[in-house]
């Protein structure tokens, strides 16, 4: 059972807007995560090896969020709110607590734009609120000539293979169901793309798999693709590097020596690997004519 906690702040102002995600603010209605992705950057923090066991529900979050949004709106400090930066907004416990839906109601009320990043298909439940936000959101002044969408939705994929997904992100919605939800979101007219973060070395970033990813997302009408390499941390049983190494040893023993070479002494992939990766990404973006940024995709939609 998740722990219920009270917090003093929910709406967090970012120091600088990230050019990939356009995050002026972040909101996390829950702490920790039941999706249990082995590669998660939170691994190695206080939450331990099983993120689901450390789930917390911010039971006073709606009261706090309303006060913070009211104050920001009164000052005209509008900007994109990212749901969520440190956990998924549509965890399984959202069905019970519905804090994400309540947060979207407030975001609509105070006319803020929103960017939802998720591995879930539960987003379809909230299309009514997302349409309201998309119509009435007040965009940040410096972006008003670059984007006319009050809602951005990014579906996170590290693989399209349900079996692979079950190994590395065991609690998440299957890639197949996630893709179906993305289809619905695109049909609803929302600016929708894919966060391919992270791709898994020698598993989902092989030449064949990259072609599959790009061709599939192109076929399904994704407006942008944001690919990135993996970063692994720590040396204890709760850390992403150890969890990933254990999974590779169990399910892909033929890759274990390669992973040891890549990550035994590093958190990031070697420079030669990253350079080759992003060179390939540039080629694939050009080949499939898919934008590699949200603002580029928004400009195309504006026509």
C-alpha cells in the first residue's frame, strides 16, 4: 500500500526551460514509481530496489497546487507544466486517488499549458480535460509565435517488444497498449510524439530495431521523436547499473561482457558510442522525415 504524505509545494519552477521538453514547471502528484523500470535514473536514491514499495501519495497536493497556480496566474507567469518529471502521472494508483485528473482540472481552470510524459495508456481517460486545456491555455510569451498547442503528449518507449518491455520495465503498460493509446491521442488532434529514452544498448538500439522504431512511429503518425542513450548509476543492489547488469546476465548472457566493458567504470556510454548513436539518429530523422524537437513539430502543424 502506498504511504500518504503531506507536502509544502507541488508546482516547481525550473531554473531553465529544457529545449526538449519545454518544462517551465514540473508537477509530481506521487513519489516513487510502480512501473519499476530497471534503468530509471531514480535508482540509487532513498527509494530502494523496489520503487513500488516506496510509493507515496501527496494527499494535500491539490490544495497546495491550487494556491500555487492561483499565485502564478495572478502574476501572469504562464508556462508549460510537465506531468511528471520524477514519476509517471498515470501510475496504477491513479485509478484510486485520481490526483492527476484533479491536477488537470486545476491546470484547465487557471489556463496553463501542459506537457504529459507517460508510459501508460490511462491518458485516454482525460481527453475531455486535455481538449479544454488545449483550447484555453495561455502560452508563455516567448513561445507564442512558435507553438499554438496548449497540450503536448509524449509517450515513452525504450522498445516496441512486449517481452523486452516486461524485462526492463516490468510494471509499465505494455508497449503494444501504449502504442494504441498514442494512436488515440494523435486522432484526438493533440501534438503527440515519442520519448525514446533510453534506448537499450545492443537490444533496442540495433540497426534493425532502430529501423523498426522509426518506421513504426512514422506509420502511426508521431509528430516528433526524441531519442537518447542510457545512463546507469551506482554499485548497490538498488542501483540501476546493478539491476541492469543482473537483467543482462539473466536474459542476455551473450551481451554481458559488452555491458561490463561499457558500464563497469562509467555511468554514461563511451563517447565513441554516443557519437555514433546520435549520428545514426540524425540520419534516421532525415530518412523518415520526422522532427527531432517539439518546436519543430509544432511549426509543421501550424503550417
